[in-house]
């Protein structure tokens, strides 16, 4: 069911790789709610993924941008405002990748240049995206910026490795940048802390399926799906949440406030 919540709004959606991607669902939902969007992803992902299919479905264009490249991000913002014929109302950061996890390096045997690259891709890119748009004054008053995160920023999930620190940094950027943008343009910045979700990035974490099942049992409402995440994200892009900013918002079926669940113990 669509409510026209983003009617007339224009936004940039990063991170849609394939139809499992959380960003894919958010893109579809944003358009269903009346938004006009631009899709972006790393040039390499454009070759591997199915993003052109999504572009066709959502009547949008794809602007390649490596989120660690200030030049690419500058081009992304310029081309997007040109396409929209004006400023942007919302942006989604849905980007994450750990080199040490991908290359199966143990957390106690981290390769530091990979760690720095991980932080750049998964967290500093968020600051870069925001700073680029801020300096170009490309976001409309009361615009909304959302990034996706995970509760490993607050609690220890051993196999999440250096992504835990990436997410802690990402969430901190949302608070700090949120202050400056609120003061300047009433632009709000939040992170959504999503349940484990079966996507390419998710499945890269060791033992993901077992962990997914555990999390499902620990969450009184069950794991939140990517479709439900899209719904929540749309509410944050909409005008119904204008005074929500600098928050890390748990979208996890109650997982974050649980201590013990009898279901996990088979009671
Ligand atoms: N899947 C989960 O369990 C889960 C849970 C909570 C939060 N998240 C977060 O959600 C976000 C989206 O992940 P997803 O689960 O949909 O997986 P995904 O693999 O579909 O999306 C990750 C995206 O990051 C993009 N990316 C990687 N390096 C990039 C770069 N240098 N420049 C631009 N884009 C780049 C990839 O191409 C891909 O589209 C990530 O931030 C992830 O950490 C995922």
C-alpha cells in the first residue's frame, strides 16, 4: 500500500547491488511513494550487479561513484541535481565492506591498511557524501539523510570483526554531522540499526545463517525484513519525522532490548 509520503521528493539511493540488497527495497518503496530517485554504486558493482534492471523499474538513472572518492561524489551530487533540475530531499547511505572479513583475517591478526580501507568504504564515505552535498548546498531545507548500521556498534559480535568499529564511527558521524546540518538547513541525519538480513554483505559474515536464526529467536517480533526496513526508511525520508535527528534508531524486532529469550534455550 502506498501513501504518497514522498510525493514530489527527490533522492539519491546508494548500495543497491541485487534484489536482495536492502537499498533495492528502499529504492522501489521510495518510487512507489512518489519520489524521483538517482541510483549509485561503485563502478565494479555496476558490472557485477543487476542495478540497471532496478533503474528501468524505477525510471531512474545510475551514476557510478566509488564512495571513497571525493571526485566521484562531487560528480554524483552535480549530476543528480542536474537530473532533478533542483536540490535533493533525501540520501541513503547503504554501503559496507570489510577487507579483513572478506579475506578471512582474524580480528586479533588484523591487517591495518585493510582496516583503514574498510573504515573508508564503510564509514568515512558517509562523511564524504554528506560533506560534498553540504558544501555544494545541494540538500533542501528539512531534507533527510539515512545510513544503515548494525548493533555490533554497541555490543560485541565476534565475527563482525572490524565492521563493529566501522559502524560505531558511522553512527558518530550521523550525530556530529546532524548537528551542523540541523543548524544550517534543518537537514536531519539518522542511522537505522537493522536486523541481520540475508544479503550479499550479510552473508559475508561467518556463520551468518545460524546467527540469523538466533537473532530471530531473540527478537520478540522476529528479525525485521528488508521490506520492513524500507518502510521505516521511507518514514524517515518523509515529512512525518521532521524533528527526528542525530539518532541511532533500532529496527530489529526488539532484539536490542532483550536480555534472555526462552525460545533460544528451547524452553
Ligand atoms: N545484511 C545485514 O545483515 C545488515 C544488517 C544491518 C546493517 N546492514 C548494512 O546495510 C547496508 C547495505 O548492505 P546490504 O546488507 O544491503 O548488502 P549489499 O551487499 O547488498 O550492499 C552493500 C553495498 O555496498 C556497496 N559498496 C561496497 N563498496 C563500495 C564503494 N567503495 N563505493 C560504493 N558502494 C560500495 C556494494 O556495491 C553494495 O551495493 C550496509 O551498510 C550494511 O552494513 C546490513
